[in-house]
C-alpha cells in the first residue's frame, strides 16, 4: 500500500510537470517589470491563438504580463479548485459548468463580476449558467454542441440522410458497416462517456430536471429513462456501431479514425471540428445527435453547452489586472479571432464567423431545438462518476439493469 507522504509527493510532482508542459514559454511583448498574472485553463489545442492574443494584450498593457498554464481537462476538473486556494495561481481561471462550478462557488473562490462593464459584451441569454444567488460569478466564453461530429461528404456520397429516429439511426449504421466504415468513433478511454451520454439520453429523459431529481431522491437510475439509455449503449456495442475496444480508445485515436475516414462520426462535440480539419482539410463536417426514440416522440435535436467559463480568483491580489485581461478577451474583434482560429462558437456579442465550419454550423444556434448538456446539471461529482461508471460497465459487457442498480447504490450513498 502506498504511504500518504509518497502519494502526496507524486501528486505535486504531476501538477508541476503538467504545468511546466503547458506553460506559455515565450512571453512575447511582456516586460520584466510590471505585474504578472496567472491564467490557467484546459484547452491545450488553443495554445497558439492564446499565445498570440496574450502578446497583443501585453503590447497594449505593457505593465501587465500574462503567464499561461494549461492542464489536461480531466486533471483540471479534479484539481482546479485546489490550485486557486492561496491566490498565487489562476488570477484568471476557467471553470466547467456543473459540479466544478458549484464546488468553486461553495469554496468562495469566484470574484463577483456583477456590474463590471465588460459583462455587457456577452449575450445575456447564454451566460446564466455562470450565475449563482443573483451574482455573475463566471462568464461562459464558448458555446459548444456536445454531440457527434459527422462526415457530411461521406453521407452525401453514400446517399445517407441524417436519421430522425432510432430505427433510422440503426439503418444508417448498417449501411455504413456494409461499406466497411465504422459508424461511430467513441473515445471511451477519456471523454467519450461524459460527452456522448448527453445526446443518447436527451429524448429518453426529456425532463431537463431529471438529474436534479436524481440528486434529491425523486428519480432513480433504475427507472426506464436511464435503463433504456444503457440498453441503447449496449446496442451500439453489440451491433458494431462503435469500434472494438472503445473503452481503450483515446480522443486523439478516435479523431484519427474520422480524419482517415475509417469512421463516419466522432462521439465528442463541435469543439473538435477544427482539429479534425487540421488533420484532414478535405472533410465536410456537420453535427448529428442520435435520436433514440421514434420521430414523433423526439423533443430535442441536439445538445448545447455554454462553457470555458472565464472567472477571477477572489483570493487574487491582482484583481484589477485580471479584469483588464477578461475585458480584453470579451472585445468582439478579439473574440472573433479566437472563434475563427479555434473553430468555436462564442457567447460574445458581435462575433463575426469567417471559417466555413462555423458558418455552416451556426444554424444550430437559432434554428434547431437543443437542450443544455444534462451532465452539467449533476452538481455532485460522486453522483456524476456513478452515472458515467454505468455506461462504462455496459460497454465492458455488463447487463444494463445490473449496471443501473450498482450506479444507483452509489448515488444513494453519496446523495446526502
């Protein structure tokens, strides 16, 4: 058995090494004098554009230097709150909605941004997820769609249309398999379960308060809505609609399958579209959520999330400089550069989308019926882990009802 001091040493060492690996090394435009603020987040794929934006900020505000550190998303969710404790790290930081936001708010680490002039730069209807107790604690920067990205060019070539029911989805999957194509590349080793679960359950449980009720004891994972969702996951695995050894597949490996046109869909979200095009610029991409009910029963077409929530550490001694940086990122021209170079839709007013992929998917913002990501409405991290474990259990060969019962037992143990 590992002894606690040795484990603590390893934990600190991992954090230090991860931070050094993600740190922006150049400091272009930053003087050796002035105030240095710490900016931490999890979007490693955005490093180049943030390096450029930071250089622009430092040119305009030579008295403020920005030191950026980037951590893997799973590590950031697990340790982000701890890094904020003494105020020396994360003067500006980002938060996920849901359990992490609630935990950080409960710890009192969010500086209240209510009344700050730059808040008006954001679409009021898209930033409510960053509010608590009447205060604007964080400002979601990205508007993402957490549902599969699909190869529209491949669908057109095979004469496939976007399925509008679970029956049509299976027919689509069979056609792809007949043509030697894996329907869904599923990154089960990391983000697959927590992303794909949202669109898989959105019409099985159309009540948007279902996870709130789960946490209060009014709902159970052994009820039909979740057992059917697990049965649907089982069907995908048994029919070969997702690749073998999906639980051992990373998001990078799953992206490679789609980029190489070995798979038709990537079970993550819109935030990976730019990365897929970097791997294969010839791809034509769009978004497609599985409809797991018959067409007449479907209430939702997809999933949206306002995330990458910009915030200021209440323990920071450099709050004014931190506010200058958040205000800079919220300018429409700065946000437009970030959006177009990262392939992200944003919550900032006045953003101009220039890239084809953003223009071609903008219709999801206003023209389609989407619901906020259900997973982020689970505010208890242990209950969230129990929900996700039931998916992994089934994909590993477990029985859906037994997996639901085991997960529900964990829910009840952690609910209070």
